[in-house]
C-alpha cells in the first residue's frame, strides 16, 4: 500500500526502506518522556474551554477530545507552543464570517482563501493552487462554496490573517473550536463517521509523480499546481454539511491541514487523504515541519479576539507583505 502523505523527511525514510514509526503519533508508553509531558501540557491548556456547566460528557471519557489527545504522543519529540485560551468575555461579538467559541474568541467558519491587493488598490482572488508570491499583499477570506487556499506556509497564513485584521489560531484555540461546546473527538460527535468530513479522495502525487516516488518526493513535486486541480482532491468549503461543530465551524477535520500560530510549525486536522497518522480527529496535528513549509495539503483559517464593534463587519485590514516562500 502506498503511503498517503509523504513530506521531505518521510520521503527519504521510504527511499531508504526504513520504518515510519518516529514520524507518526505513538502510544504514550512508546513515546519519550518529553512527548508525554507535551501531551499533559496540551490537556492543561485546553481544560478551561469546557468549564461551563452545559457540557454533558465527563472530560476524558471515550469520545471526548481529551481522550483522543491523551491516547497519542509524538514518537519523536518536537517542541510545540499550544498557547493559552483567552479569558471569557460575555459581550464577545464576532464578524459574520466568524463564530464565537466558548465566549472567548472568534474563529473563521470556513477554511481560508486569499485575495490579492493589486497596485491600483483593487482586490482579486488568488488561485487556490498557486503558491503565494513574496512581495505581494494577500488578505485572508472565509467564504462558503470556494476551493480554499493550499500551498501556503504558516508564515504566509499568519500574514494573510493579519492583513484581514485577524490572526492565526493558537493550537489550543483550534482544538477548542474543533471539538465544539461538548468537547467531542470530532466536530460532529464522539465517534468517527467516515465520509462526514472530506477524509478520502484521489492521491494526486501518485497520478503525477509516481515515478519520482522511487527516489523520494521533494518540495518541487509536493507544490506542483496540478495536484489540487485534479478531481476528488481538495473540496469546496462547507461542501460536507455534516462536518460542522455546534459552533457552526466547517471542515476542521480533513479537506486541508490548517496552520496554527505555533512558531515551531504545527498544522492540525488532517487532510483528505490522512486524518489518522498523527492523531485522531480534533487531536490530529503534524509537528515535523517548520513554519515556512508548504505543500499541496497545507491550508489555514484565522481567529480573532472579536469585540462588540465587529458585529456584522468583515474588515479587510490594511494589508501586509508575505514572507519569502
């Protein structure tokens, strides 16, 4: 069976005929002590999201996000900055394209797409299958029914969110949003429902680059613009109506990996060919790549601190320039 997703390091492992174990999530007893401590830190950071009395399921029970986080630890330690949840704000209000989470922060309802601000000040949609170019001004948008942006690094995603008057979600915020108000393992509930989210589809690397797999796939192949133009690859935002949390946030499992604000490089949620290699559902995260990494599977969405003045408003911000890809 072919591997579902192979980055540079994993490609070299395949090429050398070695095992994948260190690249995948491991059971805690098989993980190093630093990785186990990382899991405990992540659980502590998440706990304040579910202090409300309306939660019906005990924290850590089967089917909860705490349970699936605790079941896996990185087989090889890599630092992660989970961040902290903002304090509750009963008056929190979010732009119409964002959803409030636990009265603490706002999250884009849909995976991000990009608009470019041109020299004359006009806005034009950036093709979802093209790498954002250095020196161009891109602004994040959260829109239903569009193909979201892939081929984007964490640094570029952070710049696009900032240009929209938002920010990348902290890893702990992303997980709190994914699990919904009940803190489930999946956006829609406690157990996986295959096909509810975009968790299967065509393997474009095997269509366009099967021959190169023999020596390993590198950034050139992994950023081929043809990959996400193939049928049955990345789907339109919101096109899997069951893949939604009770906060009204879509596609947090599958479709595209989503960058978070960890400067060490963390993207979460899996993509259409892998929602299990590095954890389960809302606990899925990849930590093996730096913040400037990008390929055909990497996307993003934004968060914001919200505020009463934002009700019904979607401000494009003033724009910033991207970092070098």
